[in-house]
C-alpha cells in the first residue's frame, strides 16, 4: 500500500472517527436514566405462641415451617421446628 493511499484513507476516516468521541457537552445534555427498583415484599411471620409442655399423652406436635427473617445485616433463614401444644 502506498503512502498516498494510506494518507488518503486516514483523511477520510479521521473526521468520522472524531464524531464518535463523546464531549463534555454530550455528558451534560443527557438526562439521568431512572431504572425501576424491584420492590421486596417482606412478610412477617405470624407469631407462634408456645405453651408450657404437658404430659406426653396430652401433647400435640405442630410443625412450624422454616422461614426467612429480616435482620439488620440482611435476611436470615430460621429452620423448621416442632411446637408442642395441648
């Protein structure tokens, strides 16, 4: 490739390449894009009343399922457990 041809192609490409470089005026003219923030629904578990244990014949074993609990550090998993009721 001759030098004349390289200079001619550079002369043609350079003005087009300069138009794609963003300037500070472009950055100020654009509006900030507001993206929707996903809403996290935190359901509080219903309180479970635990009764004092009665004799083994009279006890009923109820399963309290595991659940997520919101704490100051984030969400924490509480495993399932059994509650003995009358």
